[in-house]
C-alpha cells in the first residue's frame, strides 16, 4: 500500500496502531496499540487496557488476536500480520505463535520484557512448532516517544501527588 507520500504499507498500519496507543494513553493505560491485517485489509485492532479492566492479559496484542479470531471464526490466524507499537512480551509472543500469525511488525523494542529479540527470541525458537517473520523499528521514533512521554507524565503526577487514573 504505497501512497503519494511514499508511506509504506508497514508505516500506514503502524500509524493506525499509534492512534490506538494514544487512545489507550488517554485512559491512563500504557500506550500500546495493535492492528491485525490480512490480504483483505483490517481484521481487528485494539489498544492496551489491563489497568482499566483489571485484566493482566488485556494487552493490545491479545485483544486484537481475540477480536481477529472471533471475526474470522478461527483460532488460527495464518496469513495475518500484527502491527504493534511496542515489542511484544512473552505472553503476547506465545499467543502469536499459538494463533499462527505469519508476521509481526513492531515499532520500538522493549529492553525490559521484549520477547521478539530484545530479551528473548521466542518467535525464532526452532524448538517451537511455528516461527514468525519479524520486522522491527517501523516508526520507531514515534512509538518510543509515546512511551517516554507517557512515563514522564506518570512520574510527574506521582511526584506531585496526583491520583492515578
């Protein structure tokens, strides 16, 4: 999907994920957004919401996979690509593998919990029954800034004694 601004397909979908991450941030959630596509286009999308739902599994990736599986009426999602603003954690990478997602595209690495190469490389583990093609650093600067700004605000709120949302 090339457009007149020479934006690539990966950049196009990552911008959609960034938009979802911004929505999550507006609700006090860590700003992570995920978009699941296939050859026909958008399948599902979600932002992070574990805080508001009191659900530790409500990561953007998991919610997008759930919605995509429901829409496609199949728990397997071959031929799909998941775009996510932050490198997925171990839980999310496990779900991507179980769902048989073909490709993962993420914006910025997660040096603390990243499981697509930063800390662990679950997707490339030859012992598992499925490997995922990974593309990283798509709109990395924008994705990283989202997180930095969010945590900077969080620290300032904490320092000023403001109530957490």
